[in-house]
C-alpha cells in the first residue's frame, strides 16, 4: 500500500501522542453511577424515531466525596457482545483510548450527583444492533474516573434492539445528496456560461 509521506508524518505524530498520553483502563474504574434507560418495551427501537430516556445518579453506598473529582458525565450508546462478534472495529479493549464498545455519544453534561435525565431520539445513523447505555464520569482533565451502565458486568441483561433506517431511506438520502451536489455544479456551470457570454458580448 502506498502512503503519502505527509499522512505518514501525521500518523507518526499521532501515534506518539497516543503512546505518551496517560492510559486509563476500564477495569480500574469503579461503578459508582447508577444508570437507567427507559424505552418502549418488548419492541425493536427504530433509529431516527424511537426515544430513550437515560437517567443517572451517584450510588450513595459509596463514601460521600468519592465523586469530588467528577466534572462531566458523558453518556454513550454501546454495543452488546452479540453485536461485536466478528466485527473487530467494535472490539472491547480494556484501555479506554482503544476501546470501540461505545462509539455513539448520546450526551455530555456537567456532573450532578442526582436528578439527571436526558431523552434522546436514536440518531438516524445508528446501525441495527443490540445495545446498552454507559455513562462515564470525567475529571477536570477529561479522564474517565468512574462509570455506570444499564447492564451487568457480563453485558447480558437489559439490552435493547435498534433497527437501522431501512435501505430505501438510505438510498433516498444518498439520492438527495447527489441531487444537491448536482444542482450546485450545474448552477456554477450556468454562472460560468453567463459570464463568458457577457464577456463575449462586451468584446464585440
Ligand atoms: C475504586 O475504589 C477503590 C476502593 O474504594 C479505590 O481504592 C480506588 O482508588 C477507586 N478507583 C478509582 C479509579 O477511583
Ligand atoms: C451501589 O453500589 C453497591 C456497592 O458496589 C452495590 O452493591 C449496589 O448494587 C449499587 N446499587 C445500585 C442500585 O446499583
Ligand atoms: C431533584 O428534583 C426534584 C423534583 O424536581 C426536587 O424536588 C429535588 O430537590 C431535586 N434534588 C436535587 C438534589 O437537586
């Protein structure tokens, strides 16, 4: 494979950053947040339509002050093991920088110990799959320091199914993107022709 020298340099630079940055391991985090997700029961949730209401709070059985460094909470949609199978690009890695379990951001909010709720319409680009919700508590340096999730440690309970927007919708979306690209190009062409015509008539 040919790699242009420029992008190689960028890649090396990035690898250096990743290598030197402080690595946080999921297994080192405590599950101090209680996270729930409510949605329509016993049915497949449709991307672009269905809603999930996520709530999160500090688990009071942990000592008061355990959460003193928490600054932000980042809530994410995560793949259950069955939707990761044979898909290395969704692989779970203990080192969070490399972890691909939770690629879809739902919301980020300043940390509060209680009364947190957010209703999310499942975004149109979410693929069909089996999911759960996880929230990370981040400190002032944006490092993960704790988490909570709607499922158990084995990621086998309280999972839900999302169905992607059907192929027809997707191809319609693609068609409309192509169409607007076409309009821009033809408009530009039209102006160019008009300008040339204008110049040609001035020269007469
Ligand atoms: C998790 O909890 C243990 C025991 O309370 C504590 O020693 C440890 O520092 C905590 N880990 C993190 C990342 O806060
Ligand atoms: C709160 O944390 C304790 C200790 O880890 C745990 O046993 C308990 O199940 C948690 N509570 C909830 C509601 O998750
Ligand atoms: C949580 O919300 C309820 C109802 O809105 C309110 O009465 C309560 O004081 C709030 N608690 C905190 C800790 O903000």
